[in-house]
C-alpha cells in the first residue's frame, strides 16, 4: 500500500480525519492481503497522523535540501 496524498480541507482539520482515512486504507489493504504499507509526508504536520498509526520514519529528506536538479527529476518517477 502506498499512501501518496491525504488532504483535508482546512475547515475540517484537527478532527482526526487524516488518521481515520489512513486507518481505513490500511484495513482495506489487509482485506486485499497487501503485505506492507508506506507513505510520503510532506511536512511535520502531515507526518503526525502516520506516526499515530505506528508508521516509522525510515528516510527523511527536507525540501530545503532539494536542489534544481533533484526538483527537475521528481517528474521522472510519476
């Protein structure tokens, strides 16, 4: 399972919606016998709901560390 983007409208943030969406995604993946999950968080605040679901941080790359070459190559992966 690859959780790429979870976006909650600012009006509804702080209500645990991200955590519930993550949990629902994990439960659905289990029903499909998916053997693992990973996610990409773009900032500290988006990382919190994943950590609440026991996701572990394996690699951290801060945007300030991106240079023009790395940014240009992002589209090569999607």
